[in-house]
C-alpha cells in the first residue's frame, strides 16, 4: 500500500515538473521597461504610467489615446504586437475591439431605425420580413431588450460553442441556432447573442449586410476608414497582432488563442486601430455639434445612459462607453460630457488584475492634477 502511494506521489511530482518545463518552453519572458525617473509634465507622467503599467500588469503592449476639448491630445503605443518576432505594437496596428464593438452596433441600430421611424420599443418580429420571423417564444422581445440585455437570451456554454460548425457561425444563419429565451425571468443578463441578433434584425430589414450598413452609417462618418467587422472567425486573418495571458506558475506570458464566435459579429467582431479610435472619440466629444449626438439621444430617450453603453466613475466623474475583452484582446472606450474628455486604451493580454480600469483611473487623475 505504501509503495502504491509512493508511486502515485512520484508520478504527480514528475507530471508537475513536466508541466513547469512545458509552460516555460511555450512562454515568453517579461520585457523590462524603464520609465522617466522624474517626470515633470503631464505627458511625461502619462508616458511613465504606461511604462509602469507594462511592467506591473505584465502587458506585452499598450495603446492609449486621450481626447480633450474636441482634440486628440495624446496617442501613443508601447510594447510588442508579437513577442516572438519582437514586432512593435503601433497606433496603426489592427486591433480586435471585442465588446467595444457593441457601441458601433448600438449606434448603427439607432441611425437605421431612427431613419425608418421605428421606435426601440418595437418587437423584433414586427420588424423582421416574412420568412425571417422568429418562433413564438421571441414574440415579446423588443429592440430595447436586445440593446439592454433584457431579452432573456443567454450565450451558449463554452463547451457547446466548440462544436458549432463554421457555416453555422455566419450571421445570416443565426436564427437556426438561437436558444429559447427565458421569458418568465428577464433580468439583465449580459450576452453577446443579444447584439448578434440585433445585427441580424438590422440587415434583414435593410436588405443590406450588417457590416456594410455599419460602415455607411457610423464607421466612415466617424473617420474610422480602416475599421471593419470580421469576415472570418480567426483574428489572424485580420491582424498580425498576437494575444497573450500570464502563465500559471512562471512570471511569463504565453500566447492566448481565440476566435470570433460569429462572422460578422455585431457583438464583438470590430477590428480597428488607435488612429481610428482617436477619430471616433473626437466625434463623441462634439456633443450637440456632432452627428453622434442624435444617436445618443435616440438610444437614451433623452434620459439616462444610452442603450448599449456602460457607465463608470473615473476620479469621481461619470463616463459612458464600453469595456472590451475577448481572449487576450482587451480595451476600453469611454467619454465624459461633464469633464469634456475621452479615453481609450487597448492591450494584448488578458485582464487578470483589472488593469484597464486602473490605467484609465491613473490617466484621468494625472489630467486633473495641477501642472
């Protein structure tokens, strides 16, 4: 009996040692960064914060942009897009935005349905053309339900997603694979499928593919000429940017493989650059003078947070926007009307220490500090 236990323990030790070696072999060492010793100006302090963040949060790369008084006052990238080749991360590097994509989808929905004089309280089936209407279980679901994640729909479980065939991931085939909504209890349940269904409804009513309509209604008018929704399930088909995550034992980084669950994916498939996000943030900051203001009014009903937007507090000020996280691609895009400032950041590593919020909070604190 004791011999059996010894063999089991020996086997576990060998397995653990093999795991340590395997994790080390397939991972990359952290890059050491040195910040300014005594930063004086606000720009120098933000530069120093970026460098410290790369080190503290074990990030391979970081893109940061700030808009103030309708001007892009800061846009910089640091670190690497690929740790193996040591290719630099640039402000022009295509970056999967994950759930920040929902902002573009919400604005596209607003622009299109407002032009068609269709209120957000309209039910999905009242909008869908014959032949594309959903089953009776979806009869009471409205556009507002999809925008606000109150439809009763839930995303498929991770294991179920693995067995979805590529053909079934095309947006136009979504209705054949929708789960039954839990209409008896419709609390707010955050789910990507709400926005993917919203995209399907938009393109079905318009007779134009969703990604083309989004480009026409929102992306091009916002100056996001290099931005598009995904056309395949593989991020590598759209960008050379690699995504990473911290290793389990070693203080190193390993590549994090990910994929889009649908194509195009209105919920999380937008691919953009730091340059394009800067252009978009300028339009958000124009308020009454900009075209996005009308969409925000329509989405909010002139009261409260616009549908499709998240609200956070940074340094005591209210910001509207959205976080994004998919695999090792992470970011945020938020603006504040009361502060007349906007901030966005992108990183290519999993957010395991809430680094997005902490970096944004640090940046806003610097901007509000005395010179």
